[in-house]
C-alpha cells in the first residue's frame, strides 16, 4: 500500500502566515539546504580612489551640464 502525503494548498497558506512558518520549520528538504546571504549592493566591488574618482566626477558633471543645456534650449 502506498502512503500519500498531504500537500497544503499554497493559496490558503498565503492567508495564514503562521501556517507558512510552521510548514517551513517542519520541512526536511529546507533543513538540508545550504544557506548563504548575498548582498551585492552593500559594498562596491571596486572602490573609487584618487584620479579615477575625480575623472568620473568630472565626466558626470559634464553630462549633467549638457543635459541642462539641452533642456533649456528645447
């Protein structure tokens, strides 16, 4: 005889957050996952220093000024 597992309806679970938390805590599959928190926007990968930062700042300023001139002319 084959045993059947009862799967809860996901739409019903959305209305009951406690049921979701309990289901996650009981899940054997989730317990075996490796956990890793990725926050790529927390820190820049390449820090801006010295002349590169100044050059980028100058370039941004030129772009902003040219956009203002185009907006004023149009």
